[in-house]
C-alpha cells in the first residue's frame, strides 16, 4: 500500500529553522518514499516554493526571520498548496489562526515521525483529488445556493452582496461535496471520500469551520452548513447547477 500510494511521489517542502528537526523530518519523509526539500528561513522557503511548486508544505510557526502565520498567508496567495503546520504546545492561538489562514492540519511538537507521515498521507490523498486536479469537466461550473454562487473552476464564491471570497483547494473540494448532495447528512467518510478515516483527524471540522467563517453571517449559529451531532454535516439549501 505504501509504495503504491500515488501521493507518495509528491514533493514536500519543509520550513523548519532547527536544522536537526528539519533533517529528521526530511529523512522520515524520504524513508516513506516522498521527495523533500528543506528551508531554514521564511524568505528562502517562499522563494523556493515558487520555484518548485510543492504539493504540500510543512511549516514551523516559530521562525527567526518571519512570523510563521505571515509565511502561510503569503504562500497561499502566491503558491496555493496543502499546508501542515508544526507548532509548540502552548501556541494554541497561533495554531487556530494558522488553520483559518488555509492550513489543512497541524501537529504539536514533539511528535512521532510516524504520526507526521500519517497526517501527510491523509492531507495528500484529499488534496490530490481536489477540484483543480480532477478531470470533471462534465460537471457544471456554477452552483447557486442560499443567494451565494460558487464557481468551481476559479474556486471563487460570490456573496449575496456581490463580494468575492476565494476558497483554498481543500475548502472548495469540501464545499463541492456538500453541494452535490444538499439536504443530506454526510458523515466524515463521505466528506473525506475515504473509508478508513483516522479518528484523530480533525481536518474536516477545521475546514467546515473555515467554510462557515466565509459563508455564514454568524459562524457560531450556522444556517447553511449544519452540524448533525454524532452523524456529520448537512448543507441546508437547494442547489442549482449551471
Ligand atoms: Ca522553530
């Protein structure tokens, strides 16, 4: 299974200023068949990310030259890709903010190399199926729902007031899944498109909460994407595809 996993050929760019940790991460990734690149500073990382177009970046938030949050923000603007954040145990606020900025998951230091690899695989499996890469040209491009309009090609939402909201590839993939089956409860497996969902994988909840921040008037009292406790999530709107 390991070797046949298509995601394993992916290039993973690691931003970690502590050389020993950075080398350990890269060695681990390579042992599992990934390609890796290591940068020790935010500036170098952003430059190289643009040159090499990695599938996934692993970003340590505690950096000497730049705010790790700023790095994630600039990365998502210039070179959108999957992001796994590494953070210290006490940086809860940073961690949450990082996910809102468009990271796909986080890992708290210190972590087991095997856990890192499991997270990386899980993110890549989802990301490599994202709507940018799928060949679903037969599907209509636009979905209208609850006075919103979603352009599945540009990954752009247009709000009822005409404001445009850009979605990350991971957010867009999740929204598409919800829009394809409106008014039905979708469980985590259905939302992730995977059978064996890691019970510790909270990335669905993270992406749902990011989508709500973009879509809902009051993200604390969501009306479009409802939580069905113990079952999953449901998009409560009629959807017109065109
Ligand atoms: Ca650091």
